[in-house]
C-alpha cells in the first residue's frame, strides 16, 4: 500500500520523519486529512494538533504556525514555527504564557499588530494545554518509539 513520506521540521530540529498511512493537520482551510496520492497543495498551518498515523501508532504533536506542502510522489513536508510531541509539552510554561497573554490583552494599550501577536500566542498556549490534557492519562513518554499507541 502507498505510504506518505512525511517530514516535520522546525527551525530547531526534525520533530518527526516517518512513513505514514495518514496525517491530520490544522490549517487555515480547517483540519485537513491527507492520505497517500493527495493532490499537490500548500496550506498555512494554524495552532492546533497534528496527528500522524502509521499502523496502530498515532503521533500527537502541537504545532504553531508554518506551512504544509503536499508534493507529488506522496511527499508531505511541514515547516512549523514550533512543534512539540504531546509528552514534551511543559504545561506550567503554557499556563504561564496564557496568563501573561490574558493580562496583556486586558491591561495594555496595544497596536493592532501587537494585539494580533499576543492573541496568536494565547491561541498557541491554549492549544498546547488542550493537547497535553487530552493525553494526560497516558504515560509520560511512549516506551517504544515516539508514537502514541491506541488503547
Ligand atoms: P513562552 O512564552 O512560554 O516562552 P514562546 O511563545 O516564546 O513561549 P514559542 O516561540 O512558541 O514559545 O516556541 C519557542 C520554543 O519553545 C520552541 O522550541 C517550542 O517548541 C518551545 N516551547 C514553547 N512553549 C513550550 C511548552 N509549553 N512546552 C514545551 N516546549 C515549548
């Protein structure tokens, strides 16, 4: 069966490089599901959960902004500003970032640009918290490989 040759990179590291059966990705077009033989496409990533599936294995990754590019030959590349596996998310840090953003939006006079930046940061931190909470019943990090294993 055809596989997706997937790569997720940030400016800091390669977060995931794997042969996948499918991929679900948060974009400005909504959450899109990519299967092998998808038509070529470039879309903007929005803060949310990227789910990469390979057999029984399911990777859950928080992504912020960036781009997803679906190339011919089943190549899919995500260039993300930041990305963390669910088990890498520091919830205390995300909670503090949420508080900082909320206080700034309430108390500071901001330009439209500043406000948009703070609002985007708030959205990203809330998304990190949602993803961490969704998987909080699971072990800290998967024992075998980096995936989340369906129960
Ligand atoms: P903060 O305001 O909490 O410092 P930030 O907005 O500066 O966060 P980003 O610019 O989104 O953070 O990301 C910078 C780096 O820090 C990236 O490598 C990202 O993966 C990592 N990062 C940010 N927040 C968290 C978090 N809550 N848990 C784990 N890694 C995080």
